[in-house]
């Protein structure tokens, strides 16, 4: 890797290109790239692109720290971002560095990746991007843990009918369902959420589900979760037309994505 020349500025996303890697991981204009793998990053756009290309070449991942609306969050990256940047001023850089220095830093192995989905009413679901063994061993337990109650009811009903018809049919159905749930569990969770009217809106890494919910709440004070330790979300009277306009502006892809 080429020697890095440190500057006195950070880089800020100016424009996103549809289909770019930054677009796919839900970054947005005015997001500021603060750190890479917990290293405060004042090495410029060219060096960042070079470093991320090398990460891709080595089939590795890096933790990118982003500042959005004065809120820090982390996400895993494995490719160059492919967007246009501008630089922060010296004063902005100094202020951000001071804020970043007081932030709690986690090692990579302490972080889990989460994907946030939401509907137009700001009902959020955060899904951990990892595989659960319970999905293959005992699908009803996995569905209950994932809070997919209507799917659980449907599964129990189908299994009950098959058991009444033929015990071998029940065992075969259970085996095939277990294998399928284990192999495709993340896609199933995404599909269930999409059936509930939710779309992808954000990727992030955090130390726990509670911490992931906290970050989303900071970015969207009106965010609502079914089960959370957070206090009730911000509720305020807003003009209906204005609120619809804000939701429309936040949509990146009408069918698949929105931005928090």
C-alpha cells in the first residue's frame, strides 16, 4: 500500500451515482467519511479509493465510520464507494475530530452487521445479518424469536394438517422446511418484512441490537420498533402534505429502498 499523506480535511459525499456501491449501502449526500478501521481518515479521496480497492482485491472488509446529521455510525465496506466528494473545512475537521475522539470505539470482532427496514409510517425492523442454527433445527422457535407470528401460525397449521394426513408426509415436510429455512433464512426474513410493507433503508454495524436501534432512533427520532428498550419516539404535529413530501424525498427506489 502506498504511503499515506495526511491532510487537514475529511471528505464528504457530494453526489451519489445510481447503482454505485455507496448507493447500494444506503449512503447519502453530505455523509462525511470520518474513519476507516477506527483510524481518523484525513488522507483524501484518491487514497480512500485506493485503500478500498485493495480491500476488495484481498477479499477483506473494512469498518467505515460515517457522520450523518451529527450522528456517527459504522458500516462494513468491501469496495470503493464510486461517488463524488467534496472536502470539509479545517474548522469542520477539527470539530469532528474532537467529537470522534470522545466516541466509544469497538474492535471489529465486537461488532455485528444489521440491516434496517421500514415502512412509510416509520415502523422499523432491524435484522441481524447472520445465520441462526435454530432456523434449521426448530423453525417454529426461529420464527417466534424473529417475531413472525403470522408465518408461525401458518407453519403450525400446515404441519398440523400434514400430520393428520400422514406422519411420513409430516416428517418429510418438516425436514425440507428446516433445510430451506436454514439455507435461506435471511432472504425469508427480508421477504416477510417486504410483505408487511417495509423496504430496505440502512446498513450498519453495532455491538448489539439495542445499540443498532439506538443509532436508528438518533437518525430518525420518529422511528418505532415493536420490541425495544428505547423510550417512545418523538411525536409532533406535522402538515400532512409536508410529511408526504419528506417521505417521497427519502425514497431511493420506490420498490426496494429508502434512506433514513
